[in-house]
C-alpha cells in the first residue's frame, strides 16, 4: 500500500506530459514554409496601409494648395460689382433758369427745370482691375509663411510615420525574440526527453531512484508547457504585428535573421549627425524660427504704404442724365501715417518671439543629442550583455553534453544531470532576457535616430 502514492504520481505526471505533447503537436500543424517578412517589408506595408498616415498626408496636400492660392495674390485683382434697385424716393436734378448761360440772348434753360434721375429699376455696374506694387513684398512674405506651414505639415507627417515605423519594429523584434526562445525551449524538451528515456531504462536496472525519474518527468512536462505557452505568445505577437500592418490577423510569416550591426550603432558621432538630420523635432524647431522671422518682417512691412496701379470702370443703369460709361486709370495709395506706436510694439513683440524660437531650437538639438547618446550606450551595453549570455549559454550546454555522456556511462548520478539541466535552463532564461533587452534597446535607438 505504501507504493500506491508513487504510482499515482508517476501516472499523473506521464498523463500531463502526454497532454502537453499532444497540444504542442496540434499547435505545430501549420502550412509549410510561410513567406518571409523582412523588417523593411513590414515597415513599408504599415506605411502604405496606416489610416492616420493617410490623413496626415492629406494635410500635406492641403497645405500645398494653400501655397498655390497665396501665389495668385501677386497677379492683378479683378473685381466686379452690380447693384440694381428700385428708388424709394424720387431723386431729381434741378437746373435753375440760365444756369448754362444764354443762347441768342435767352437764358438757358429758360426756366427752372427738374429732371428725374430715372424711372423704374435703376442701379450701376462697376469693374476694377488693380495691380499691387508695394504690396508685392508683403505678398512674398505671406507666401513664405504658407510655404513654412506646408513644411511643418510635412515634418508632422514624418513624425507620425516614424512613430508607426518604431511600433512596427518593436512588434517585429518581439516576434524575433519569442521565436528564439521557442527554439531554445524545443532543445530543452529534447534534452529532457532523452534524459527521461535513459532514466526509465536505468530504473529497470535499479541504477536510479523512482523519485529521480519522476523529477525528470515533471521537468519534461514543465518544458512542454513552456513550449505551448511560447507558441501561443508567438501567435498573439504575430497577430499584433499583422494588425499594425493593416492586414488579415491570420496571415502567417517568418522573420529574418538578426540584421548586421550598422555604422550608426558603433559610431556615436555619426549617430548624432544622423539624428540631427532626420529628427522631425529639429526640423520643426528650425521651421518655427523661420516662421518667427517672417512674422517679424511682416510686422515691419506695415510701415510701407500700399501703392498700386488700378483701372476703374463704372456704368449707371437706366438713368436719364448720368454718363453711360465712366473709365479711369491711375495710381492708388493707402497708408496710415500715425498709429500711436502700434506697429513698433508689434515689431518688438515679434522680435521676442523670434528669440524664443531660437532658444527652443537650441534646446531641441540638445534633447535629441541626449536621447541619442543615452540609447547608444544602452544598445552597446545590451549587446555586451547578450554576448555574455551567449557565452554562458554555450558553456552550460557543453557542460550538459559532458554530464549526459558521463550519465550514459553511469559515471555520474541522475541528480547531477538534473542539476546541470537546471543550470542550462537558467542560462537560457538569462539569454532570452538579454536578447529581449537588446531588441528593445535597438528599437529605441532607431527611434531616437528618426529612422523611417
């Protein structure tokens, strides 16, 4: 009776291991050779399909049309105006007797004469063509302002695109890390299966204890469970990546191997120059400086009188006495000679705004450099840690191979094998953590550079 609990435990462990093996085998039933998806292909698909990027790109197109509309202000302005109405009173012209002198000694007119302006519907039509001259400088500044707004919209679009690319890369690297963990766990399962086979064989020879064999089976079941868990995590991560790419969640794919180290990841100065050239925050700050300078020039341009040439044409409608066609051409000017210091105050305010934007540009550059320097060091540190973890993992696996060989020759105990397998599991865990830290640092570093 005392051996019944042992048998029950052994039977439950075997059943549990068998169930996990069945689940894992079912999870592996997938279509052969799914297509390869590189990180560059993933980012391109996301850029093409992302809705928020399409909306931002339309804002860029709108800003370009605003620039085109502003440029038309340089050309002559043509305007027409027609007013038709019925008189509410009876406007008349009164000509006094003899107002036009005498004709043959008789006054002209011979008596006071009243002539109605019109009868029925009346009105007038006006047309004007005006070509700005001194205003061309102001129009040029206004066009510059619209162009800078268009440039700002382009940089905002770049910023959103970089954010999408960073999210895609992080999701892609997470898939890579899980696939690596999956391969490592598969190797662990195979090791435990071999150990379990040998332990079962040695039990029959009474070379190992029943409890030791049960420990092997328990660890094998745990490794199989981890295998199923990692496989499910991988499916979830692939679905999340497909969601970011805007395609069917069930689309299967494989990832590419670790990309080679780029120059930007080993040369800090080159990385800094790349970030300063690519980061939208820098470009936006530079555009704000230019906009503030244009605003200052626009404020100063208010001192310039508005001078232009114009052609006017007017034609009264349905009148009895007014001339039918009135045309004139000349120079027109508008100017405010005294403004109580308003224009001067406006210019001073624009100067302060310009100085503020210059400080903000300097601060933006410093912030970008700080971010790049920080992530550059973290990436280098994580790469070194990954190298250490790889070496430790290789050493643990080699020692396990040696212990297994000795165990097959009955030179070591089963507990020594289990102890070394635990050391391998610990080394694998450290490797996976180091790999995750490396991929995270790499994604953050690329984001700091403004990669697209």
